[in-house]
């Protein structure tokens, strides 16, 4: 057997104020839009999640933006992520 492709991915579980949950699966190279708590919308290609090493640090979503730049967005500044 020969591996043709391996793409890392994550499962995010979002919950609204009423307790309704929604699962979102994103894999490397998926197109996503991240909305920050201050209303900024960042569109681009999902690259990876950098998980914090210590509890006082925050996990970071890394995307390659449509304008060609890379950006790391801390989870505590994210309001929503959509595919």
C-alpha cells in the first residue's frame, strides 16, 4: 500500500448561547473565514493550529490570507470560523 496524501485536520465544536452545538471539520488547505471579536473578517487557507504549551498561552489558528500574507490568530480573539 502506498500513501498518496496525508492532510492534518481538526474538529472544532462551536456552541451558541442556547447550548446548541455545531461541529466543524477543517483540514489543511480548506478555505475558511475567521471573524474576530472586534468584527474583522480574515479570509484565507487554513494551514494549522498551533497548540499552546502552557495554560497561560493561547492556541493559534494559522492561515495563509488571500493577499499572500500569513497570519496567526489567537483563539481568545476569535468569534467564529466558517468554511
